[in-house]
C-alpha cells in the first residue's frame, strides 16, 4: 500500500522558516561580497531559487519580501488634534 504524500501545515511552516533563514544569510553575503563576484552571483542565485520555492509552496514569489506597513483596519484618516 502506497503512503499518501502531503506537504502542508507544520511541515510547510518549518520548511519556509528554514528557507527564510537561508535567504537572509544569502542577503548578508550579497551585501558584503564584491558585486559580480562568483560568491555574489551564487548567493543571488540561491535567493532567486528560494523565492521560487516560496512561490511553489505559497503561490507568492514575494512571500519573504518586506511588506509596507499598514494601518489597523485600513484606517487612513489622520487623528484629530
């Protein structure tokens, strides 16, 4: 009997957490390596691959990218003084 294969829930979250840590480390390397060097290119490729994994898992290639701050409940009015 074949075992059903699933990838969701806690497994998915643990995978994304590990991928995010690797992505952050590669960003640190890219920030320090000479632009265009082999290390820079390799780390950039890993970042791109991790973004591809995020897209495959979540449907959002920009899953790990910073998101702009938002206001609670979408309230965009200025408080009265």
